[in-house]
C-alpha cells in the first residue's frame, strides 16, 4: 500500500470516528449550543475534535447512570440509616416564607427523600478563617463518625492540619471516611494519602482519571465540598482545602484575598447532606457505609421555628436536569430582588432568557463576578455575557480586592441559595454539585448585608466607549464565547 492510499484510509477512519462521535452527541442530552459546537469541531477539525471529545465531551456517564440507579435502590433496600421524613407543613412555617417554601417543596420533593426540606439551624461563614475554624472545631469534638468530601485537597499547611486531625480521630477509634475527586486532588502527594490510610482513614477517589475503561476522561467531576460530623452538623459551600482558600486580606497582597462563603448546618438537613455523601461513596466504591442511627430532634409546640433548609444535590446522573430547574425556579421566583455571586458566568441559554424576563418584570438584578479570575478564558466569556445582560438594565459588578469564589443566589427577602455550583455549563451538566436552599427571612437579611458589603468593593461594568481598544475587547469576548458551550 503506497503512501497516498495509507493517508486516504487513515483520513477516512478519522472522519468515521468523527461521524460516530457526532452521532453520540446528537443522542446525548447536552444543550443545543454544546452539541452544535462539538459537531462543527468534529467535521471541520477532526484531528482536534476527537481527542478533545475523548477527554472532555464524551457522555459515557450513561453507563454509570444505570449502575448508579441500581446501586441506589440496593443501598436504600439494605441500609438501616434513618432519613427523617418530618417535612414541615406549609401551614406551620412562618407566613413570610410560606409561599416560597410551598413552591420549592412541591417542585423538588419529586426527586426523592434527599430533597425533603427540614427545620435546621444555620450559620453563615464568610471567609476561610471562619470556615476552617468551625470545621476543625467540629472534627475535634467528633465521637461517632466523620465524613469528608472535597474536590480539591492540597498538601500545604491547611491540608496538613486537616490530615493531622483526621489521623488523630481515626487512631482514637472514630470512623473517618474521606472521598476526594481524582481530578481536583490529582496532585495530592502520595505520602499524604498513605499517612491517612495507614492511620485507618477510609479514603477513596471519585472516578479515577487513569482508568483505561474511561479512556482517561476528565469529565463528570465531583465538585462537592462537604463535611458531616456525627450526624449533628454539616458544612458546605465554596471552599476547598488549601492555603489560598484561607488567604487574608492584606495591603501588601490584595489580589491574594480569596473571598468565599460557606455554611454550617445543624438539625434535620444534616441527614440529607449525609445521604449525599453515602450515595457518592457507594457510587465511587460500590461499598455501603453502616452508620449508627441518630435521634431526629423534634420541635416542641411552643419552640421557635428555625430556618427551613432544602438540600439540592445535582449531577449528570439525574434523570431531569435538576441544576437548570433550580436556577430557573430561583429566577422566576424573584419579585423584587435577585442578587447573584459567582466566579464563572457561562449560563445556559434558558437561564439568560429567564434573567432577561426577570429584568423586564422590574426585578433588581445584580450579578457579582471577580475583577480578575483564575481562568482568564472563561472570564472573557463571563464578561461577554455580562455585557449582554447589562443592556437589559441588569447590574454587573466586578469584585476588586481579590478573587470572589462564592456561589450565592439571594431572592427577595426570604430565599438564600448557597453551595458549590457555579453558573457555567460544566457545573450544570457535568459536575456533581450540592446547593442548599434556605427559607428564612432573618438568614436572608444576613446574606443581604454580606453581599452589600461585597458590593462596596466592586466597580460596575459601564457602557464601553467606541474606541478601537474597546472593540477589540468585545471581539475577544465574542470569539471566546463561541467555545462557551464546551467550557
């Protein structure tokens, strides 16, 4: 076979693979923008499109979905763990949250007991120092079990402090389970992992990358940050484990300041968070964890009602796109105020339309993004979307003192949504995330005051002057936006 024939058949095979990938894209449930982008990339540049699709685009999670559902059913049948079903009656909750609570309860309880709302106490943790102090203090007091789940754990000072605490507890006889995402914690040192395992910590990695069956695919990451201690207290939010997440504001290094938000939950919703961890552990290891049953705290007739917390786990194994449903429902629920804080803003088209509709209704919409980002390309796309929405009288603010990484949506005076999910395609379609919807007027006031303080450190995006520099800036953002469906 001469060189020309060899090249012909090689090219034919490449395009055959490209067409097969296009077939898989059409059969997937990715949004139309992503599907069109992948198809065009395969047909025009298959030598680039095919390897990228193997690493980033292939929806082979479908096989995991079937196994996941079977595992979940098996786990539910065999597990003795107690999920409380004392869902607050809409007639019993405070009148200020009754309408919003009833709406969210009706929508999301269709997806199972993990989504059932519960009375829970909740604390707002507004930076890394508050967050890690609270988490480490809870771990020190643990006497039954500890569940730890993170996207990123680093082998730096903060990570070593966590390791020491977990080793101390494991050696004292407290069961410790730690689940790490293999992509986010890929560079975690082997000594760090071996020290934990040698001390008796049960450690597992979520969907290992170096797996021939998955062709080293990096998609479908577990982006959750979750700590549950003794079934009494749970922590979630935007902070991973690393020194940068606890970096303090300083005059010498303002850009190092990491602005993030976490929450501490105690009460009924901790069981929901716990079930999220148990389900992920079973997904990753095919092993169930038998935890001791806990007494569910009951409220007395005359006892003041704490906030109602509804845990919303999302992921590519969902039969419905719960992530998209959640964001759209939050936007549509807004009557007066809709404030959003997110580090990455690459929204689904349906979310853009919902935001525009809310602006036409007269809702006060503010979107806070970082002035500078850890991902410059995604930041260009975020600013491009922000420019579009600014034309609809939606205020876009850029946080200047450092990098704002918090994921918050505040609706009117009663709903706060805080968790791990960014407003981008990867978070909504590919990642396993957790958000907490808090129905509480007093807690929403705390979130409002916190965001107002952040807004004071922001500058507004204003109309750009008609100059060559501004035109090139817009062109750069629009070009980057062409690839946004694949981000």
